[in-house]
C-alpha cells in the first residue's frame, strides 16, 4: 500500500502535501502500518541494512550519484570560479562534469554504506 504524507506545517500555516511537492515519493507498507502512521501523524524509517532486502538500497547508488552530480555541478562551478585551488582540483579531475561525478559517487557511496 502506498501512502500520502503531509509535511508538518508551522503554526498558522496550511499543511503541504508531500505528494504535491514530491510526485515520486512513495512509501510501501501494509494496511496496519499505514493506519498507524495516519493515526499517529508520523512516519518511521528503518536503517537499510536491517531491511529484508538491503540490496535494494545499494542498487540505487548509481542513479543517486547521477542525480547528485547534476546538482553538484553548478556548486563546483561556483567554487572553481571563486577559488584557484578548487579550479586547479577541477582541472586535475578532468573538468567540471567529472569533478561533479566523482563528488557524487563519493557521496552516494557514503550514504549507502
């Protein structure tokens, strides 16, 4: 069962549906757990290595790295423009895209260890 969560609003604000802001955010669970989440207005997570199939999390390493590289590249471009050391590191890495990809792979590996 996939559920729809709502972000906790600040006092006086209307709730914002996570489905509206994150169209591809899913949480798979059974009916009992879903009712518990709705009644308690909470969502609990489990460390990925404690899941029934921890390999699912590891399989997202490469797709995660690609998305992260797309987001890191403008940041690395800004850093390289402002700092000669960073500019030299980007050059040694083989350019902006390769530097972003390396940073993203490193981050994705750290997240999935």
